[in-house]
């Protein structure tokens, strides 16, 4: 009876190893390893252009862009910048929390430093966990000393310009703001 049990144990272990091997093969295949793998994959794929901003976001972009000329020299407006490109943190875990999140727009100064982040809260904005994502962005920006403006569908051009001007003024050092 000892031989039969040893045999069953060996077969059970073998079956478990085979099942584990099959499960590992059925898992998602590893991604491209290096640039040459990525190039081969991209060369086989089809790509199409898509809008960087929705129509409403683009209208807001043009409004803010035109207004920045009246706010002083050197201000520029960026579309869809990654927070990881404009903020940094010595805390690697915190940085990974914001690295791939994007802002709708970002006003930068003459030196390329963030001045005012702009989030457009249009009709389709609050889907899934958008409020939580915005809270993460808002807190990271606040900790870096950057205002985050929320612009809504019902904001008029004058309101937008006033909000942007006010945020730019708040971002200036006290001696420069006077």
C-alpha cells in the first residue's frame, strides 16, 4: 500500500506542475522587451490620428491661449501634459501615483515652470473615478504650489479670463505681484 500512495503522490505532483505550467502559458504574454521588439510591433499595426482635446476643451484652450497674451510676457499654454513631466517628488511611491495622470491644460511661465493647471469639467467628465483622480491631481499640485482651476461648461469667457488672471497673480512672489 505504501507503493500505491507514493505513486499517487508522484502523479499528483506531476499533474499540479503541468497545470501550473499551463496556467502560466495562458497568462498575458510579456510585453515588448526592447525598442526593436516595439518597432516590429508598431510596424505591423495600423494607427490613426485622434483629437488631442474635445471640441469643448479646444474652445477653452483657444480662450485661455488668447487671454494669456494680456497676462504678461512669457506665459504659454500646454495641452494634456503628464503630471510626471511637470512635478517631481523624492517619494517614489507618491510620484508613481501621479506620473501617468494628465491635466487638460497647463499654463507655464517664461522658464517653463507650471503656473496654473486647468481641468475642464465638461458634461462627460465625471465618469468612473474621475472625482478621485482629480483629487489626487489637486493635492499633488497644491503641495507643489500650483493652483488647479476647474472650468465648467457654464463659465463665460469673462469668467474664464478672470479666473486665469487671478490664479496667475496668486502664483507670483509677493514682491512681483505688487
